[in-house]
């Protein structure tokens, strides 16, 4: 399983496709070779999903869920999509297709409800690969997915006929206990103990505690992560769990492909459900545009959300065990889920090109009064621009402004990250440098002599560099990279200077140390003379 997953994932990456497509293909290949899902693989998959939701919580602001474009869009789409997909199933029933012909109204609405959800795992993977979890459209997509998780918990509690234990009321004590959890996070450091503490929070305090009182464990991991979101060490914690989470999620994608082998009737129904996927996406876009978003924000959010969810399998399994559906629908939904991933992955990879083509036809749907976070950017006259206000970008901003006396503008797509800079009186604005509209809004005047590309994602720096060159920017462009092989790419595109962050950090460390040594030796020499 591991060997085939690696080969398929590597092949997908070589073809410039997301590796998750290779993992899905490996699952289907293993299925055809006679392998079956095991309890061990399911455990690994569940661990990956739980850690994923915990890391989402670490980056989630609870207040964002109260915004109209989050809870309003999630609610409207859930109702509309359930009815729409139930209608599609009714049409299939009317055509006399084998599996659909046996469905009653209750079963059709239930399946419509299951298919209305979008995959949290897929959307987060796509956003992480594009380094856009903090972008406006990324935050909206994640917020809607979290609201769907809440709806899922309500449904599961109601459909099983068992309410959470009365002890579930004691979960409110986690809120005051969060102070202790944050204090421990300060003390565990940044090594293996931090990884273990993160697993403890996600799997024991989150999943285990919530499951013990009859509440969905995945939701518990999300809640515990959210309680720690304001702590400054959460970024380091999320980073320490990243590779562990990614490894376990391979098990999730393999398990999707390792379902029961289908027959032709199941394949036909799954294919027809995939043909209905654009209807679900169109509904997402129409709902989102009602809340004052720009066309680009609506299109990219829609592409991230237009897929089927693993939650559909949970609903189908519950319905099958209760006798509401035949077990064949588990296979159908599994195929539709995998197929939706296979379709959505390349579409998300080409999202900017898709938006460029759809911009004009969809322009009439854009509201005249855009929400504040999606309005045009007003930029004054500055000498230098820093794209990406993380640790490196922030340090560059301070050096240019304080030591070189330049007027500097800092730009980042994470509003939370910019808050501390704004409080310190720095000139920063929110903007997404991989947003093609952003460059139309941002006027680069002749006063700008220097642009620093300090974004964490290599793809973002490449895109920004291309946009600057397309606009015939005459100033100097410098960029950072994490890996040596990325240097040649940026130099070939026209960057004037490219810095490898680890090499440069070592050089700067040595220079500062030598400067201090010379000062100390000078003092010793002066003392000896006196």
C-alpha cells in the first residue's frame, strides 16, 4: 500500500497534479488487485481527519463564523442544494434507473442532504498547497465547511435517536480550562514534546473527551483547536503537526478508493451524480454573490467547495444500517466522492485561468456595494513594497523603514497577522498577491523602486514576479526561497536578487557575531592601552 501510494503520488506530482490524485488512484488500483479496507487503515484515516480539523481550529477565529457570508451562505446552500440534488434523484427515478427507482421521498431528501456537503479534507489540502488558507476566499470556504460540520453533528445526533449525554454540559468547562492549556503550550517548547502535546490536545482532550459524552469527536478536535487560536505559539504547533497530519491523510485517500468494487449500474448513477456537480457549484456561486463578494472571490470559493464530501458516506452508512437505503448506495457515493476529487483537483489548480475566462460573463452577478474586505485598495506614494508580512517580511519592512529611511508598504492576505503591524503604526494593507484583480487595484507608481517578495509559498512569489514583469515594473525585485532548486526559477523570470532563507540567515548570524567580536576586541585593546 505504501509503495503504490508513493509511486502514484510521485507520478501525479511529476504530471504537475496534486499528489492526492495519485493516492486516490492508488486506492482504486489496490482495490482492483484484491486489497480490502482494514481497521488499521480506517484508524490512520480517522487520525488524519481529526488532526486536520484540529489544525484548522488553530487558525480559526470564532467571530468569523458569525459573519453573514459564512453562516448565511452555509445555511442557504445547505437547504437549496439538498432540494436541488433530491430533484436530480427524482429525475433519475422517473427515468427508471435501477438503484434510483427504489427511492422514496425520504430517501431522496436524505441523499440530497448527504451530497450537499463539501469535503473539508479536500478543500484544506487545496488551500494549503496554494498557501491561501489565510486569503479572503480561503477563510470564507473554511468557515462554510465548519458550519457544515456543525450541521453534521446536529443531524447525526437527531438521526441516531440518541442525544448527547447530560455530561456534555460539562464541556463548557473547557473554556476556562483553555487558560491552563495555553500555559502548557508556552512550556512544551518546539521539539518532540510539542508534537506530542498537539496530538494529546487533538485526540484526547478534543476527540476522546467529546466522544465520551456523545458528541462527534471530530468536532471536539476543531473546538479545542479554536480555543487555542489566539495563542502566539499556535503557528509553530500547526507547523510541527503538519507532516504527521499529511502522512495520516494518505490513509484517508487510499480508503476512499478501497470501497466495494462497483457494478455497471453503480458506475452509471455515480457518473450522473458527477454530471450534477456543476449545479451544486453554480448554487454556491449564486449564494455567495448575494453577500457582496467580488467575482473572483466567489469563483475561487466555489471551486474549492464544488465536490462531494466524505460525510456523505457517513450518512449513507447510517441510513443503510437503519434500513432507509440499500448498501449499494455506499458504493455509489464513494465513487461520486472520488470522482469529484479527480475533477476538482485540476480545476482548482487552474482556478486563476478559469476565473479570467468567467470574469466577464459573471460580472453582472457582482453587487454594486462590495463588502469592505473585498473593495478596491487605495495605495499612497511609497518607495518600497514588501509582499508577505511574516517573520522575514516584517524584518525586511523594519530594516528598510528604520535603517534606510524608506517609505514602505507591507501587504499580506492574513488580516489577523496585520493587526499587530497596524497597532504599531506601520503602513500595511490586506491584499492577496496571487489575486489577478489585486494587481489591477494596486497602482505601482514611479516612486516604487524596490519590491520584496517574501511570501511563504513559492508559487505566490512566482505569480507576483510574473505580474510585475507583465506590468513593465522598472524597479528592483528581490525574492526569498526555501529550497535551492527554486532559485533558478525566479532568476529565469527576471528577479534581480534571490535569497535562500537558511543560507542568508546563517550569513547574517555570522556577520553579526563577527561585528560583535570586533567591538569586544576593540574595547579590550583600548583597555590595554589605557
